[in-house]
């Protein structure tokens, strides 16, 4: 009887992040009802703009895990960590992603085995500069300031990546992802598919389940935190 009650309680338990997302506009409405409507409208608008990046990231991770191609991608980073840090910092300075839009790509890179140092370099440099920001900065503050800010953004990424590389042996950075059991065919744990990738993954039931489970889990995870961030920003 106790096990049955615990099982039912586990099924109806709602994620605390989603509860906070729902509670924020309610709390705002107690103070300013009009502002509560604007908060919800702003959050939905911001989330819809970021949704395409979330969709791309979760589908890419699902495809990599279902096909077994994550092993190939992970091998591409072996022995080339310093070069990847430099390339990631440069790519971050050129990518048109804000601090929220870059999160799905960070999760995707970590999920497929990219080194944390390279991911950190991309993470730090990407929100600091992008092509549109460069043009706006050059037009308002001058080209020298825009170039200096771009160099600073890339330098920040390089510094962060190198520091993480030096501290990577620390237990804090040993594994940036939480391992998940593989009985559901999804999560951030070891991939059940090794060796040659099977690109036509839909032919095998287990691979289809891995794809579906990975997409759903990552979409819910990224969606709830981005929605919370949009609510707080609003």
C-alpha cells in the first residue's frame, strides 16, 4: 500500500521549475495585473524566438544518439583540445546567439562529448559579440570600439576555455552532465550504440525509442529553464 501511494505521488509530482514559471505571473498580478499580462506576453514572445534553436538542438542530439554518430563526433575532439578552444572562441564571436539562444547548443555539444573547455570558450564569447551587435557598435561608438569589443569577446572565451582546461582534472569539472539510466533509451549517460553509425535509425525499434526519448527529455529540460529565464527577464 505504501509502495502504491509513493508510486502515485511520483507520477503526479510536478517539476518545481514549472511551478515557479506558473507562480511568477500570479505573484506579479497581485501587485500589478497589467504588468502580469505584459510579463506573460513578453515571455511567450521571447520563448517563441528561441524555440527554433531549441528544436534544432534537441533534434540534432536525438539524431546523434539514435544513429550512434556521437562517438564519431567525440573522436574529432581527441588530441585537439587547444585548437578547439581557439576555434570555439572565434566561432562564438561570429555566431548570432544571445545568452539564452546559446544554451541549447551548449547542451548539444556537451551531450555528444565535446570538451568542456571548448564549450566554455564558445559559451563566453558568443553572447558578448555577434555580427549585428558589431554593426550597431561600429555605427554608434565607432569601428575601433567595435573591433576592441570583438577582440575582448574572443579573448574572454580563450581565457575561460584555457582555465577550464587547466582545472579539468578537478572533481568539479570531471563530468558536466548528470548521467541518466539507459532503460528509457535517453539521457546523458553512455550511448548503447557503438561502432559504425546507423544513419537509418528508424529501422530499429530501440533506436527510434532513443531518438524519441532524447528529444522529449532535452526539449522539456531546455524549455523549462528558458521559459523561467524569460519570465525573470520580463
